[in-house]
């Protein structure tokens, strides 16, 4: 029987908390996003996250609290890879045992030629690159020629960058839909991503009009909720990550602050039961991939300052889950994601003390936990609150 409860699930994109046991397979042995950011900051000031147990998971410079209220632990990834898709799919009970295709040498001719034929334009790039660096390199040529910039990364992504005044958003999105239909079978990448930008020569800036077109992985814990008539409100890039499957309503956001604002808006209006599922991407997009530990740390502190608003907006039967999908350590040489464990913080107003829930063996424990809260079957994983005193 479905219980009249709500879950607020917030993913702090890229906020990892220590290299995973198999990090050496990904050359990420030195990665520890939160700890290294805290060191670079000379101490991280996050009193509200600390009070939920963040500093108890792993020693973090400056993060401690004498009073812990909430359940806290960390989760180990089981899916192959270290991308947004892998982490988010594992949350909802789909473990990707086979690595998604990546293209360290660029996409093969068979893909590029078909894409160019279908969109009626030649492309620029076709190589792995940082999103900001590729604009510095090819932005001017794109504006001059109208050729879209296609690039990838260490992740399973096909990214298309275009100036909004050169290729309108509607056309860019249509190009992404074309690419999604081409990239199937052995070339079924995790995501096709629209990367629009604006600005003038030497000063190009990516806009908030990004869209992700995800591969369809079939049924998930979200589509299971749909069968039980439990609405899912997607905030940020959540709708794109899941290709709209299992999503009831969606709001795309401009940045972390807007993401928190939109989460609060839904919390103040949505009836029970429902899942409010938010991704805050600035940690990853603005700071992790740009190797900016100070910016990353300031963004974590900014979220912490908003956390009391989220706690205040919770109803008596609400459950708050805060986690991450992977790491992106900005202190390492790489600008790619890092293979890391992620924090797991869970709070309910009926909790009276701290509850260590230890080392969780899969990200699927997130989906199992919110499924248990709603009183519906879990697809995979274990309920992290099993045995925890929640009044």
C-alpha cells in the first residue's frame, strides 16, 4: 500500500567523497573531491551539512559538528564508468555492467558522415575536449562557417556546441535528436548533449539552454513509481538524464540557486505522495571540469547556506536524501569525472540523533530507500534506513 509520504532527493553533481575501491582501473587513485576541495579552501564551512553527518563519513578539513541528527554513510558505485548516466541509472535500480562506448579518437566516419548528411551541414572538431577549450579553439570558425562543433570527453557523450545566433536552439535540439537516432547499437552513447553558447570572439559563454538526450535503459524505480501513481517532479537535468521516462512534471534550471528555488517551490505545492528529484550541476559544470577547487568549495558552501530553507520546508512525513552521482576532483590534473564513492545523507524531522549507515555497496540503495518510504517494492539495493529509528 502506498504511504502518503514525500521524498526530496537532491544530487550534488560530482561531489564525491573518496576514490572507489576500483579507482585504479580509472586512474583515479588520488581523487577525493570533497577532501581535496576542503584542503584547497583551508577548511570548508558547511555547518548544516556537518550537522547531518557529512564530516563523519570521511575526515574533511573544517567539517565537524558536535550534534549530528540524521543518517549518514557513503555508497560505492557498481556500474561500469563514472558518468552522470551511470550514477543516476544506478540510483534507480539499473546497474550498467558493460561500459558505455567512448571515443578517445573521435567518432568514426560512419557516424560523422551520416550525421552531416542528415543535418545538411559539415561539422568541426570531432575529438575529446574540454567544453570551454573547444570554444576557444573553434568558436570563431563556427561563427564564420555555421558548422556545428562536435566533441566528446572521457564519458560516453556526443556533444554539439553552437552559437545561439548562428544555429537557433530549435535547430540545435533537432540536430541532437538526429544524433540520438544514429547513435544506436555499438555506438549507443549514454547521452547526446546540446551545448549552446553566446558571446563575442574571445569571450564565448555556454548558456543555461543545455539539453541532454539520454539512451533508453528500460524500466527503472521511477517507472515503477508511475505504476503506483506516485508523481515524480524532476528539477534541473533530471528529465533529460532519464529521457522523460517515469517523470510526471519537469522544470529545467539555470544554476544551483535556481535549482534550490525550484525545489522549494515544488516542496511548497506538491501533494503527498511524490518524489521531488533535483540535480544541482554547477559543482560539475562550472568548477569540477574547469579544475577550480575554490569555486567548487564556494558552491558547496553556498548550497549549505540554502539547506536550512529546505529543512524548514519539509513536511512531517518528508524524507530528505542528499547524495552525488560521481566525483570530479578539481585538484587533479584531469578535467574528467573521477571514480569515487559518494556521500549519503538522509534526514527526517522525527530523527533525534545521528545514525551511521556505513559503507553501502551500491548506489541502488537510494532507490531502495525511497521505495521503502513509499511502501512499494524495490527494484534493487537495500533500504539504508532499515533498523534506523525514524519516529
